[in-house]
């Protein structure tokens, strides 16, 4: 596991999707293996995220066309939020995952 000091703040839909993914992988563990073939990547993503397959296919097409790029490089920046600032007490900084879109080519928030 990572030994990072920075924190990622997620809200709403992101938290719900992550909870769905956790539940999906627990189900796979309890079943002793994949619920569907590992060759069916988009279908597995759809099931894990509890998101319609068509939505997953559209996002995949955007990635392939270069309209959406996932920036694997995470940056440590301070983020202003309306959340209680437990981060200030720990002295850490918020970690922001940058995702580039046509409207925001740099992915910066």
C-alpha cells in the first residue's frame, strides 16, 4: 500500500461509484473469482460501477478518440472546500486527480 500523506476528497457520485466497486470486488472474492469473463472489460466496469454499459462505452470512445485523457500524474494542491478541515489539523494537502476534457484540456480545476 502507498505511504502518502496527502488526501483525496471525493463527494457524491464519486463516493457512490467507489462503494459500488468495493461491493463488486467483494462479491467476486466471495464467489472465488470473476463474476463474468475478464475478457469483457467494459461489461465488468459497468457492473462494478453500477453504470449503464452504454455510458461506459461512450466514455471509452472518448478516451480512444483523445477527447478525454486520464492524467495519471497526481498533484498535491490545496483545495478550498466546504468540508470540515481535518486536513489542516494533519498538515497534509488535498490530492486532486486531473482529468482532461474538451472543455478543460489541461484537466486542472
